[in-house]
């Protein structure tokens, strides 16, 4: 799967995985969460998630937030817009109320989505890699 495996830790021995940030069951996070490592939500998050990595919302978890990540997998409940640069995956138990912007979308039968889907490759890529100025092309 794209983006859902923890990345190797920098300087870690070969085969070791980086730590994954987990918001555990019965835990509630209110505010902004940002970072460059994967996050798994098993409890509740309210606010904003700005990740340069994958986000997983586990079954039974609730997220009320604007989400920006490389890949987003939802098995729980999300209220808020989701923007992913690679993939959004809605599992059968997912409930999403908000708009989704992503170049790739995978929806498993049973998932519920109340919102719009925009599949834009060019706009998401442009945000992460601004065009470089160069000399004009001559035919």
C-alpha cells in the first residue's frame, strides 16, 4: 500500500522502523498536529492535521479536523476536508463528512461519504514542487 508503512528511522540499524505516532483509544487531542512521520488515530482528534507522511484513522476513532497528508486511510469517522498528495482510502467502516482532494481514491463497499471528490494531480504536485524559472523555449 502506498504510504501506510512506517519509514525507516534515520541512522537506525537496517530493518528497524521509525516510531509511529499513535493517538490511543480513550485519548483526545485538541489542537494542531504536524510532522513528517506517520500517525495512527485510535481515539479522538479535533483541530488540524498537517503531515508530510501517512495518516490512518482506525475503526472507532473520530477526527474533526482539516487533514493534509501524503496518504489517508479512514476506517473510523472524519468530519472535515481531506487533502492527500498520493492516496485516500475509505475502508468499509469509514464515515466521512467533507470534501476529498487527491490524485487517487480507493473506496471499499460500505464506506459512507458526504461531500465532493476532486481528483487533481497537477494542483497537488504544484504545491509540493513549485515550477522553476528558466529561459523561454525557442521552437
